[in-house]
C-alpha cells in the first residue's frame, strides 16, 4: 500500500477501493442496528433462514436491509415509556455537565499553563494519576457522598457534579497543552493596554483556544450522555431516569428485545453523533496542537 | 536541608507545636482509654444484671406461674435495673413485664402489641445469631444486644434457652451507676509540655550555634517527653483498671446474694449452684474469665491490658513520627516559606481551586476511602463495625499477590485457574497491549491513507470512520455481543456462508478474547486516527520535498520524517489509551462477561465481581489499589522513558 | 381534537384541585419497586390500581420500574440508607445477602397469621424464610418443566426409562435431531437431576456439599444420558435449544415459563411433569425461583405496606397476575379460579411445583454459581470426571466462604 503525501501521487483508485471496503466493514454494526430497528421485530437475526439455506439465503441474512420496513419499534419505544422525558433528562444533564466541565477544565488548565507555582507538577500529575483509579468501584462511596451527605439523590445536580468531575483530568491535560501554544506576547500587550486578567482570559485566550475548548465540551458532553450505572443508582423516580438507563430495560436480565433496543439506540446516539459532526473540524487540531508545536 | 535557617526561636516554636500535637494526641488517647474503662464497667455490670435475670427466668421456666413475681422481685432488688420484660417466641407473647404501663388489662402474660414488634424481631435475631454461632463453631454474631436509650440508660437483650433451643428473650432497661474513673493529671501534662522547652533554651546556651546538634537535641527532647508521658499515663490507667475489676467483682457478689434470696423466696432449688463468674461475659456470651466473686485474676487482666497497650503504642508511633516531621518543618523554616509562597501565587491557586475542590471531594476522597477499606476485611457481614475493628493490615494484598496457584492439577490433567490474580493480570496486560497495538496501527494506517493530497470524499470517509467512537460504547458493546451470537449472530452467518461451521465464540478463552478484542479495536481506532491525522497535517511539506531531492525513498521518508514528528502526539495518546484500555470495564463486562469461567476477566471486572457477587468489599478495594499501583508504575516508567509530560 | 384534549386537561386539573386537598388529609403514600416489563408490568399496575381503588384514597401506592441489570445494586445502595421504597419485589436468591447487610428487609413473623401463611404453597414460604424467620410474602414461582412437541411425541414420558427409550428412537445426530434437548450445562437446569438424587448445594448444617456422593451420582447419570444413550445435543446453548425446538428437531425440552414466549406459532407444544428417575426412585425436582414481596426496613409505613403485600398475594390480585401477567402465583387458591383452572399452562406449572425444591437463599449462594458453572463445563467437555470437578468446586466454594469469615 502506498502511503505518502508528496507530489508524485500514489494512484487514488486502489486507495478508494480499500477505503470503501474498510469503511463499509467499519460501519457495518451501525447499519445492522438500523436494520434491526426498522425491522419492526425483536429478533437478532436480519432474516430467518430456511432449514437448508443456500449461499444466497445466507447472504440475504447478513445484508443490512430489513425484510420489512416498519416504524413500529420506534413508536413503541417512544410511547410505551416516557422515553422523551428520559432523553430530556440526559440532555439537561449532559449540557450542564458540558458547561461545568468546560468551566472547571479551562480555569485549571489556564493556571497550569500560565503560572508557575509550587505544587504545579504534582497537581498535573495527580490529575493524570486520577485517571488510573478504577471508577466502577467508587459507586458506593459516591452514593454515600452525593445522596447521603449532600442529599442530591434523584436530582440533576448530583449527576452533573459527578460527571463534570470525571471529565476534568483528561480535559485539563489537553487544554494545558493547547494553552501552552498560545504566545505570551498576546497577553503581555493586552495587559499593557490595561485589560484585567479575567478580561484577557475570556476575550483573548478562550477564543484562540476554540478547538481545544470544543474538544473539552465534546468530552464532557459524552461523559454526561453515556453514563449508566451512576444514573441508575442515584435516580429514585422514573421521570428522572436518563436515556442509558431507559435503554437497559430492553436488553438485560431475561428480556432481549433487540428491536426496541436498536430503535432506542439510534434515538440516543443521534444527538451525540450530530455534536461530533458539528465539532469534528476542531477535533483534529484540538487534540494534537498541544503536542505538535506548530 | 537549609541548616542556616535553624534558629533557636524557630526550634522552640517547632518543638512546642510538635509537643502540643504529640502529647495532645497522647492525652486524648488516654482520656479515651479512661472513658472506655468507665463504659466497660457500665457495660459489664449491665450484662451481669441481664445474665442473672436470665438465670432466674431459665430456672423458673417461661411457663412458670411465678415468673412474673420473680422478675418483679428481681427488679426491686436491683437499683441498676429500671425495668425488665420477658418474651416468648411461640405465640408472640409477653410473659412478664415490670414496665409501668403493663398493669391491669395490659398485665403480662399477654400477646405482644404492635409497638413491641421491634422487641420481638430483636429476640428472633438473637436466636438466629446463637444458632449461627453453634453452626459455625465460633463467635461470629453477637448474642447480646446493647443499645443506648434516647432517654438515658442502656437497653439490653439476651436469649432465653430451654434445653438446646432458644425460646424467648429477656430485655432490660438498665441505668447503671456511673463509675468514676480518675481524671488526667494536668500537672503532669503541663510539665511534659513546658519542661522540654526550658531545657531546649538551656541547651542552646550550652551548645551554642551548632544547628544540626540543636535540631537533633530538640528531636530527642520530643521523643523523651512523649515516651515519659505515655509510660506515666499507662501506669495510671493500670491502677484504674485494677480498681474497676475489683468493683465488678463486688457487683458479682451482691448480685449472687440477691439471686439466692429470690430463689429461696420462690421455693426453687439452688442446684445446680449459681456460677456468678459466668455472668461476666462479652457480647458473644463468652466468659471473660477476669473476675470471680472473691478475686480478680491479675494475669488475665494483664493479658488484656497488654493488647490495649500495644494498640496505644501502634497509634502513637505514626503520631510521633508526624510530630517529628512537624518539628523539622517548622524548625527548618519551611513553614514560613510555604506561607509566603501561598500568598505570592494566590491568583494561580484561585484559578485551580474549583477543579481541585471537585476532584478532592468526588475523586480523591472516595478513593482514599477505598484505600482504607483495602486494609480491612470489610464484607457484607461486618459493614456496621468500625474500620478499626476489622483492620487486617496488608493481609489482603498478601493474599492477592502470593496466590501462585495458576495451574490446578486434577485427576485428569491440568486446568488453568482463571480466578487467579496472575492469570487475570496477564490477560489484562495482553488485552491492553494488543488493543493499543491494533488501535494505533489501524488508526495510523488510515490517517496516512487519508492524508493523501487531493483525495476526494475525504471528509465523508473521515466522518464515517469516526462513528465507532461517537456512538455510546455500551450500545456498541451490546451490538457486538449480538453479532457474535452463536446462533443468529452475523459473524457466524458469514462463516457459514463460506461453508464453515459457526463457532461458539464465548465457550473458549481464545475465541472469547477475539470477540472483546474486535469490539475494543473497533471502538478505539478512530481516536488514534484523529490524533495521527492532526499530527500528520502539521508536518510541513518542504521537509518531504527536501528529502525527495536528496533521493530518499518513501519508506526512508516515513522513518526519518513522519515517525519522529508523530511521536509527540502519539506518545501521550498511547499513555492515555493504555490507561483507558486497562480499566475498560464496559467492553469486557457487556461483550464476554468474563466467560468462559472467568478467563476473559480483566482486573477491574474481576474486582467488580468480587465486590458485588462475593460481597468482599475489602478484598475488592485491595484489588483496585493493586490496579492503581500497576498503572502508576507504568505511568512513571513511561514518563521517564519518553519524557512525555515534559512536552505537555 | 385540540378542544377535546384541552377539555380533558382542564377537567382533570379542576377535579384534581378539588380532590388533592381531600386526599392529602389522611393519605399514606407507599412506593413499590419492581423490574417488570411488558405484559407483567401492565398486569402489576392493574393490580396496584385495584388496590388504590379499594382503599378509596387512604392509601396510595405508586410503582417504579427499574432496569433489571441495575435493580439489585440499587436496592443494596439505596434501601439501607433510608432512600429506598416501602415495598420491593425480588427473587429469593439475594435474600440472605440483604439480610446480613442489615437494615434492608423487615422480618414479618410478627404480622403473620395462620390464615395468611396457609394460603401459600409451603415450599414458597420456605423460600421466604431465612434462619427460621419469614422475611417476605411469596408472590409467584418459576420452575422448569417438560415441554414437548405434540407432533413428535405422542405421549410424554413419565419415567426416565420411557424418556430414554423414546428419545433414542427419535435421535439422529447426523441431521441434528434430538430426543431431549435442554441447557444441561447450566447448573440451574441441572439442579432438577441433582435434587432427584438427593444432592444439593448446602447441607442441613449450612456447609457446602458440592462434592457429595449424590451430586457426583447425578452428574454421572447426566453424562450417561449424553454419552452412552446419546440423546442430548453436544453444546446446549439456550439459543440452540430454542431453535431446535422451533424447527421440530427436538422432541422434549426441559425449560420454564420464559421459554414459552420463544416458541414459534406453528409448533404444537404441550406441558407435562418432569419424569421420575428410575435409578433414583424420585421424580426430577427442579429448583424454584420464588419472587417475594419484601418490606423495606427503614419504611415509615410498615403496617400499610404489609396490608398491600397481603393484597398483592391474595386471590383477586393473583388471578390478574396469572391470567394477564402470565405468572404462576404462590397462592394456591388462585388455581381454583375458573379462568386459571382452564389454562393448561398455568395448571401444568402448578402440578410441577409440587415436587420442586426452593433454591437456597443464603448469602453464600452467589458464590456458588461461578465454581459450579466451571465444573459443569469441565465435566461436559470431558476434561475431568464428575468427582474431580466437584471436588474442585467444593474447594473453591469453601475457600470463598472462609474468606468472609476471617
């Protein structure tokens, strides 16, 4: 396989062929979900095989197109339970997590980048190290703290606090790297012009760091949108469940309702995929600029 | 160490602070010891009263007519017992009661009222505890229940036996007279605090300006002061202890006499003879063997005191070390410098504070609790006990790390022990390495291809190839599990399409590993691809131009220009990816669930199962700490090797 | 359409405004948690609505459905800390663990009267009892039974001899046809054979008996069915069993009520009692999973909660749960109801449960599954004899239990 980005180009056609095949294989699971969702049934199988299937029969069974197209799964998912309300809960929690997460990460990242103070390296390392804590086992202590001591069970705030905190370490690390690439002279000249530190931070630094802030927002949103076990444990009222909790009703324990699960998955995935697409032009530069000092 | 900063004044301040801290802690411990002694006497007196009453009840019999009378007379005779009740399980009946409201219509014997349900449940749980202890052959559950009553006094409950079976319970409300234990000697404490300071100043005059010597002398003074204070305190405590035991011995005598009177009045034989020493038991109803009616067993008491003395020493050692550190900290001037630094950088600290506070409260604090838990034997049976009672030190860690039984030999051959820590560790390492390798190679390869200049449809490819990352991973994990379904799953359908037999993917460790590897590889390549793309795009074209002019082949260009430029971006990404993959709970849990037989568990899913299926919280916490230490070691090593965090 | 909706909404608001102060006067609110879905959930909510109606506003019960995967952890986290429901419904397998954890489940002995306890199948009451104290009222039970294809099996076998004879005639492994197909590698299903031979997981003294002679004998008997008589498929996954039965390639299946929903419409199936094992002299005794109604220990309304529990386990509610929810209630009187008596499926399970054994509810039970499953897999793959594998399992279970006792 030729790989190079200099002027004597490799042939595009083999590259396209490879990419098309690979992309199709890579998104096959997604297509499969769409097929099951639109099939109107609950079975895992795309098509029922006759007892002695031929090659064509089997091929039909793996092609991602349902035997009959129906919207009944989607209808059931939205009407049999308050799925819309659950999505709203997820949206509120994820949005607030994003705001809080961005706030916490940008302030800390800015400090780590611009200031030299005792405990700076230790602080930064401790953020990285905290990623190594196995989080699943903190369920009970977190429950005691959030629901017991702070009394924030079954509220949006309880989840928002935990999610925002979870997303801090990676975002701070990334933001610091990005802030490091912004030249100090900009701040110097602004300070000479009489701007306060806060003005400099909000009006100059943040806009320049848009890619990294976008990635921070994306990560915080994903943390808030995709979490299951804490939401299921903290929330005591059905109206307060979030979307992942609702989805688990369909495939868990003794129920295997793949049709509803697929339909619900699509509904739940759309917002985060859209956000990804919207922010994807920032993804590349936001994640790497800090490391590759341009 | 900045020895010039050592000045007599600083040393004096440091020494006073350290003394205050250490001696203060010692005083606190000793005061707690005295309070504990007082509480012990109260508890033992109450238990003696309870057991004496139980003795009468068992001799009269729950059905006996004179039960009510005997109980009433007992309460009369005993100042310390305010009221007593006897219940029988069969028929849920109150057989005797001296509570003021239980007279006339409500007089015992009668059926128990709704408000008395907690008493009945308590009695039954004591019965269950006795039966469990018999079955287990050891003191596992407490057989006497002791609760502080809101209105003052103590409520006790104990089982009543008939032959082998527990048929009822005795419940009393005791208001034990407060046993006064001698207070601390304030003069002693004052002396221990002041004298060393004076001595220090004297020594400064003698020794002169030799900082190191002064520092060491101050440390020595601290140690001597703490040691002396400890010795004197423990001595005093011993005196008090002997007096308390004598007091209990007297109580036994009095109670026995009272009981003998009641037995005579009720016309019951005094045989078998009363054994008052058997009334002095712990909450598991094991005789303490410390006192009898007439004497105190000094040796037995000494054994118990030795245990308490040891725990005093164990606690004072870290405290003294901390005091020494405090002395050094202040004495060497570090305290002053810290204060100045804090104030100088207050803007920075102000910016960092919100994130730090959130992290400390919601991440570091729960994890510290987890670390504490890992030194205990916490499990579902002892969650109500304070951590110090179930402390087992490093035993959990020893158990985890010394379990070398990787291969079990049975009659028919050798079988891998999948629950073994080293198997799980090995599997986790293999899992991490292969996943990161797959993710990096696939991601980098795709990035290189996509970076071809002028490639049409590039945005479309990029968008589609990010999808595996964008979709929530618990959704995709379940989807992949469905695709590997042995009957209806797509993978097997494809295999069968080409004439093969579908595999039972989750029935053998290797194929199960393939399932989770595919899932996680699929999930992780987009991240690597994006990082690589970003790094590739920032490599200036002129470098390649120059290399081409120099006649370098494409492969040489790749090795000398591309790879080194990618390193600063890829290395942190690899570190993060290693950490995330090592702890990737969702994929293993949802796709293979550790099947078959726990062979595809990684350390974190194993820890989860230990906590929630085996109810062993302390052991699971130790597992998590081991995971953490492994990752920490890796992070430090990786850092050193690549200087990655320097770049960041 | 719009005006109609508007009218309904305003009307409800007005009525609510009037009723709320009236209701709030002396209303006790109870919360009950469950993990039901679909038809069961609808039936359950109907029963709850009946109760609320009967109480005329003095007690109001509201329900919360919890996803099954998060349910047990949620109870463990929330209830002991006072944040849980007044009542919750769960099977008996976690009962021991929750009782040992403390402050989770309220003992019911004090409330129980003979007329209440006598309405249940005695074995279901046993499942709700831990250390001789009753902790819940049994709601329903699930057992496996014999499900046969009427086209392939004219009369279901009553003894193991008949079973083997008929199955051998039917079995042709080359075309994938089997006389008997069930998930025999799943320890839960195998328990039916194990109990028939008098084996079990825990002895009377509460100590594990994985390696007892009876257990080994049961396993050897199973392997005889598989190897010598060859009437069983080699790798019995639940998916395989389902597809075999639906394709008419399995004559008899041992499974429970959950299997019935998977059977294709075209298969004419019948239910019969599990056969008697000639060599053991006893019928196959499957484990029964009993769902119980428990009262949360921190609940502030225990008497009302008990009243609700009594209602739920009484005949009228039981008929709703049986006919519409497709459950098999533990209340024996339910089976006299006309609709229930006419239902062959419900009656079949009712007959089967007579010989069923309640699954142990000890806390240590959760530690048994993993070693047991490993042992089953090893035995079936012939990597070890039953004796050796069960010795291993026994060692593992004893070790795990000892670790909790240090």
